[in-house]
C-alpha cells in the first residue's frame, strides 16, 4: 500500500512538472551601467514563433512581466532593469493578469479631424484636413498636451472641451501654429518650410496596452516643381516622453528632396541644447504660470549637424524617393514633477539616445 501511494505521488509529480515546464526561457541583458525603467524590449518573431497561438504568462522570478503582440509578429515586453542587470524570464502556459492599458489614441472627428494619442506620461495630437477650413486656427506640427496623471484622459478632455484650463490633471497650453511644434518634419525646399497640408487619412496598427502605433497619410500636392506625398508612422510606448517617427516621402519632378525635422523655439527666452555628438536638439522655455513644456528631437545615427534656423532647432536631410527618415520627438511638462529643469531633461534625453542605440539583448536559453 505504501509503495502504491509513493508511486502515485511520484506519477503526480511528473505530471505537475510536465504541466509547469516553461514553453520558452530567455535572458534579457541590460548592457549599460544605467537603470532602465519601463524599458521596452522587442523579441523577434522567430524566437516566439512556437508560442504564437498559446496563452501564457511571462515572469522574472515571481514578478509578472506585461507583454503585447505586435503586428509584425514580434513580442513586446516591458520591464525594469538595474544597471548591467541580466534578467532570466520564463514563459509558462496560463492566463496573464489583466494588463491595464497605458497607451491610447484615436481619430477625433468632433474636433476638426484631430488625431490624438497618449501614454501614462504625456499626450500629443496632429491636425486634420478639416482644420484647414477654419479661419485663423490652422496649425501644422505636433502638439503636446501636458499631463500630471497616469490616467488616460484624451476622451475625457475632448468631451469636457475645457482642456485649455488646468483641471488638476493638466492642460493644453503649448503653441504650435505655423511651425513643427514639439517635433515634426516638412520638405525644406529653397531653405524654407514647404507646407503640404494636414493629414487626410489614418491607420492604427498597434493598440496597446504597451505601444500605440498609427500611420498618417498626406495626399499628393504639386509644389515648387515637385509632386509630393507623405506617409508618417508614429509609435509611443508606455513610460516614454518621446515618440518614434518614421516618415517616407514619395515624390517626382526632382531626384532628391530636402527636408527639415525639428522643433520650434519661436526665438523665445529659455535654454537651447544642441548636441551633435549624441544628435540631440532640445528647448527648455522660460517658466510661465502653467509651467514649462520642454521639447526635444533625437536623430539616431545621424551624420549631419543640428541647425538653428527659422526659429527651429533640427536637422536638414536630403532624401531619395521612398527613402525612410527616422527620428524621435516629444515633450515633458515641468509640473508633472518628474523632470523639472533643463539639466534633468537633457540627462533624460542623453540616456534615451544611448538606450535607443544599445537595446536590451535577448538570448534564448
């Protein structure tokens, strides 16, 4: 009887081990001597191909790690890393805890066809075709909305229609007008901005909970001997102050197209940062009753110098037809309490630039 009991227990143990054996084990290595908070990590489609149709939980020790499938088959993870930390993670069958969405965005037809998006740190918007018809209200570039809450507030603010007043969670007081705003791009023909009109259509490709990605289409226009159309892909991850922007111009009439990507400073008082080594341009304006919106653009892998021209900081590039141009752009609000001066803003940007070219290394175990 005792032998039978032991055999039964042993058999049950084998079953339990089989049921809990990891589907996949990975090592995530932070190769930098800096801390990474809410660090996004992309795992290749080939690495996770075997678990694509399974329901699973991702853990490091006993800490569950949130994840999101991406439209290209990759798996996006987000975790905190200590300096030089190597983190072992396991994938086991099971139902993950409900991951609260930390990103959101949508087309806003009730406000002149805005396209607005946000994460748990900040919010942005681009302007649609309908705004072009409103006298003295049209604007071009990227707008930044100041938040001091981790909540997703876009729908609430649009519904209340009082987002120019601080309601306790923040407000919109950043001025875009006829500029690139908090970080955008335009053709730069004859050393002047060539406005092509606002976006006409959109497509959302990643809905969260960790990354929101969409594409804006700008219809073809005839200007200065060119026929030019544009597609602009924008991604915002949870925890990030900066968007990844990928722009492709399709054109004819000339063999190349000059463009300028950057941010506006309006010749205002404040601190301008130009770093050609780390390819960072940033602006920290004077303080106001509503605080300060610091802005920045980063050009990873750039080989040209940052310019200060036409009240903008940024880089000029010469593109071929259908050549993709990539940069990061975004903003921070001093009253959010995390980054409250120019020094801390520049430090954040330097670390962001370093992390962008030194991603967390993923190794299969």
